[in-house]
C-alpha cells in the first residue's frame, strides 16, 4: 500500500516539474511578471510533495523489520592462539 502511495507522489512530483519547466516557461515568455504567482504556487506544491514523499519513505523504513547483522567471518573464524 505504501509503495503505491509513494509511486503516486512521485508521479505528482513529475507533473509539477513538467508544469514548472514547460508551462511556466511559456507563461513568462508571453507575460513577463504576472505568472510569478503561479510559479510560486507550483514551487510550494513541489516542496510539499517532496516533504510528504520523504515522510512516506521514513514510515516505510520503520515498518520494515530489521534483521540483526551477523558477521559470517566471526562465526567461522578459527580461535586465536594464545602464547
């Protein structure tokens, strides 16, 4: 479930970037100052989506059970010879 939500947020992030780089570019080309409010809104949305994505990743990492790390070499290593 979390993976599908994260995937949806990634697609939303891509659409926000496309909107910023394509739509806003041509808006600024046509009208030089008035699209500034739209650009700021799109940047705010992009920051919010990235924040939510990071929260989803943290929650996914915490939900994944951690396996204890055991070193194979220490388990099979020969005992040290004491002189």
